[in-house]
């Protein structure tokens, strides 16, 4: 008797499990624990949260107020970091939503330019005759100008000739709208400016999630935050929030916790010119432990 082939169901079962957890997270059905942070709150499940965190397990298992009320207040922590921590409990990841693909900068500004051109189509009003003036014989002579007496400007321009001579709005007033093709530089310059305002490094958020994972005893989240921070630093080492992220790394972790600190030092090894920037140099001066680590790196002691 031939044996039927084995049907591997592990991937499907895992997907079904993650889908079910995601539904619990979004809908809050069967929730028996509320986590609050300032004015926000999340409906959670003790079986899920307490099984991933030593802190939450202790708070809900012993004779603490949280175990009786079913409410845990984390208002002293960063709100967005708390949200990402809770998201990790149900999705085993955070910041994993796929952003909508931004339209091409070239087609984007051309589409807006075409729309604005159609909306401001120029009309030739010089060929329009006033019937009252025509009845008075104003247009009898072929060489007579199509402008009533007294309506001419000092330089000879007609008062109807505003379509071609309309003043442009000040640059500040036009800053919020895509420029016309006449105002554009190269497509590369416009695309670089568009992408620079669109991208987000999340450097500071990763450090905050790392600190929360250490504080609330979530080792797997701590390792995930480290990997995300290391990748973000490699891609966005020139981000404006880099200085704040470095400062938070050294103020939110103890000296023996080398997780993010070693990532920061490796960044300085790869890009030593960062120490010459004004904001990062200020952080170095105000953070003795960072200055000491950089001195050790320079001497080959780290």
C-alpha cells in the first residue's frame, strides 16, 4: 500500500496563528488587561503579554494593584515606544507596516503643473469688442486701438492685457505647491528634496524601544531593537536625530550594557568625521562616558 505524501502544514499554521494574534491586537476581543500611557490605552491579553515579559508577569501574578485592577500605567515612558512594544507582543516585530509607495517626483510635479496650467488658461481679450463702444463708432477705423480712451497705461500696454502680464505670486506663497516646469531645476534635484522630507530613520525610536525592552525584561525585543538600530544607523548616519539617539543610548543604558553602545562606536569608526559636526560634538562634550569610549577607540582599547 503506497503511502500518501506528507503535507507540510507548518507555514500555513504559523500564518493562521499570526493572523489570529493580529486580530486580537486590533479588535481587543477577550482582553483582560489594559496598558495606559498618558492619554492612550491599549486592550491587551495577560496570556500574551505576561508570557513575553518578566515585568508584566510579575505585575499580574502577585498581590500588586495591577493584578487587581487589570490596569498597568506606563505614563513615565515614551508613548510611541510603548505602542511599538505592544505591537511586538502580537506581531513579533514593530514598524513593519509597508508604507504606500510615493509617486515618482518627475511625474508628480508634471501632473500638478499640467493641472495648474489648465486652470489658468490664458484668454485673448484684445479681440473682444464692447457693443456699446461699437455702436458709438469707436471701432470704425481699422487702425484704431482696441482700448477705450483713458484706459491705456503709460507704457502703452492695454488694461485688458493682463493675461500675459499677470504678476507672479511671491515665492513664499508658492512654496506649498509643486513648481511649474519653468521653475524647476533638474529632476534629480527635485527628487532628492522630495525624498529627504519623506524618509524617516526612526533612530531615536529604536533606542527607546531598546530601553523599554531592558526595563520590562523582554530579551527578544531588545535584540530586535538592536538589529533595527544597527541597520538604521548604517543607512541614516546623517539623519538630524542621530545626535539625540546617541545621547539617549548613553543616558538610558548602564555601562555594562554594550548592545547599542558598540553600534555607536562602530559608527564612529566608519565615519570619524561625524565627531566634527556641531550637534554630535556637543553630545560628546556633555557625555563623559561617550568621550571616554571614543578615547579608548582611538587608543585601540575598544
